[in-house]
C-alpha cells in the first residue's frame, strides 16, 4: 500500500556554505493520520514543514507524495495534494470571506477562467464544514484572529487536499479557540484527511495526534504514538526541564512542568544578590 507521505533520509541547509538545519529525517504517514511535530525554538520544525510542500528543496534524501517524488511535481500538482497554513497570515485586502475561501480553488481554475458553480459550491461546503457559513459575506480584515484562522482553514479545505500542513496552528489563539481548532483537526482526520502540524505544547499531541515526532539537535529523537513518544524522559531531553505526566479520568494524559528548575535558578540569584 502506497503511503501518503514518505520522508526518506532527508537533510537540508540553505546553501552549501550554511550549517545543516536538519538531517537524516525519516517518517511516513497515511490518510487519517495526525502527526504532531514537537521541539524547542530554532530546531528546524518550520523549515522541515516547508520542504514537505515544496517551498524548500532538500539537499539529500527524498520526499514522496502518493509515491511520487516531490521534485517531479509542479506547484499546481502539490497544491492539489497539500494544503498549507503558515504560522502567521496578515490580511492585506478587505476581501469578503467567501472570496477568500474561493481562492482555494485556484489550482483547478485556468488563469483566464472564472470560478465555476462547482467551485463556488465546494467553497461554501468548506465554510459549512467548519460551521462558519454565517461569516461568508463579512470582510476578512474585520474578523478576529480565531475567525481568520478558521477562514484560512476553510480556504485550504476548498483545495480538497489529501494532506493538511499546519505550522503552529494555535499560535495567537486564546485557550478556547485552541481547543476548538484541535477538535476540528481530529474531526477532519476522521474524514480521511491526513494532518501534519507543529506545536510547542505536548498537550496538543495528546488531544489530537495519532503520531508524534520530537525534534532536537537537527533530527528526530523519537517518533511514534503519543503514548510511546511523550515520556517524561523524552520531554526533559527536548526542553531541558522536568515534567510530570498526569493521567486524567478520560484516559488522556496532560503534561505538567515542574518548578524544581525555576526554584534552583531563583535560589542562585538570591544568593548572588544577598552577597551584594
């Protein structure tokens, strides 16, 4: 059976004289999988994500989408397979929400053609899927951050991709909207859509992911199910702090950072200033 995404011994640097950003990355996912990539700042998560949608070309190794090397696919071909939402999106023009979502159909529309009724129906269904049909006539620039994130997600769904790539999708969202978005990701995976997302929060992986990768020091230090990968030892290795995993009544775990490190730092500062 062909994997939806296969990443084989992939390494990347921006040019031959630049240091390696990451190396020897290997993983695969299938339809319906949700992969959460965790790791500290500057470890290469965003750069890796950009290689998966063709924005960066790898130095070595290969990335296969539905069995085809990504290097053999045009940007239009990739856009039909992969929907991508970057970390930040600042709206420039006051398009109506429906028009923003309709832009997701651009891979299927000739440059000289107008959107078909079928395209408009798909865009409307994307809004309905996310429960935001009531926003369709509003100006995109007047929406809240959470609403804009959902509209951008609807636009990507209108592409009808097999894979959805989200770079820190909960960034700038309040706590409630973070949970709603993660629940939406889980629901989309149940419909057969594969999702790769990056995050700084292990709890997000427990909430929505079926697979987890922890990235540190230019490579994955572990890859597998949340239960196998998200251990106290691995999280300490990745983030340099002590954590406690607590199991809730619904059999879900949460990650609780311990204060021991902070207390040690503050104790050292206290000793220093008391001498002064």
